[in-house]
C-alpha cells in the first residue's frame, strides 16, 4: 500500500516539443529533495495521450533508474482497449513500475458488466498492483459502486484514484477501504475531506509545484495534526483553483514555467494558457511568495 502525497508528474518538453529528458531528471531530483511520497508518470498530467510508445518506455525507465527504489513509481497504463492495456501494463511492470494506474474506458463507453470484465481481465494478467482511476469528467462514466465492490476484492486491485469531486460518491467508496484497498484523492482541493473518511493520500497535480507542502499536509493529518492540515488545505485553495482554471495540465505547466522549473510547451491539441488566466495565475503565485523550492 502506498501512502502520502504522490505527484502526478508533468512531462517537460523542449522548445521543439520533444521530451526534455534532462528536465525530467531535474524534476525527479526536486521531488526527491522535497520528500514526496511517490511518483506517477505517464498520467493525464504527463500528457500521455500524445506520447509515443518509445517515449513512454524511456520516461518510465529513466524514472525507475533515477529513483533507485527510494520511492514507489506508478505508471499510467490505462487505455480504452483492454488488450492494449494489458500489453502496456505488462511492459511497464517489466520496466520496473511498482504499480499501475488504470483509467475507465473512454469514448467506447461500456456497460457495468463490461467495466467489470475490463478491469478484471487487466488485474488477472499483471504482476504488480492496479490502482483504478475514476474521473468521469474525462471519460464520461463513473465506476458504479456495485462494480467497485467486486473489483475491490481482487487481490491485484489495491486502490482507487477518485477524481469525480462528488463527496457522496466518495463516502460510498470509503466504505470499501480496508488494509487491502486504498482510497486516493484525485482532487487537490479535497485532500483533507478524503483523508477524513479513510483516504491514504493524494495523487496530486499541485505537488509538481509544492511537493513538500503537500507531503506535510498529508503527514499532518495522518499524525493527528488535523488543524494544521486543514489550514494548509484552505490556504492553498486560491492556487489550486488557478491550477485548474483550464484543462490540466495547461495551468500547471504555465505555473512551473513562471517558477523557472522545467516545463516547456504543450503538445496539441492542448495550447497555452489564455492571457487572462495566465495573469491571474501569475498573481496567485506572487501572492504565494514563490514556490516551495
């Protein structure tokens, strides 16, 4: 079981739009120095839909080699093709991923029966734990609680990244939490609320900028310093809102560029943050007094 603050790492690009592998190493060093609890690569924040298979494998391999077992490394392996997801999941495990994040199928939305069969087939064919990813705003479907109940009993399915933003759904998911099934916040503004019902941590976009702060927030709550965790969460809300003012990862890459961190341009169809939102984000970062570096 992975606990704490897991950063959903961006994929830095150079000015030609190619993966900036030196920049990636710098970002990993930063995360290690700032005491983050885990790294997720090849997720939505990492622009995975636009990465080639060769780039995906090189990013994961470099991350595993750089981390050297000091932190768990999770790889985003989900697609809307069950057979392809299994192939990627097996390959990512071979490359050293400690766990796999698998999103619900998108576009070719399936039935409850199909969803159960999809995740079960993946879990039956992998050698490392699977974390489900529920994000209906991206996929157009939510994992129904009866389906989740069955999936949570699978020995290779060990958690869910819950990013619906619906606390009534979170409360139902929380009933399934035990020593073998973890709940992770997929929304940076809901870390404390989800921890309060048994969450194990967060898979965070915000932690790209302030990993130490997000780590301390989760640690505070876990060690009983509830008021301190609450204060950190509430104080960060203006920044978190600015980081989601447009489609992720558009704002976080802009924020990292402003903060002189490896970032670079986005790959189409994503484009740069609008001038109005960029000005607002810059002001929030100035009010924050800079990033936690």
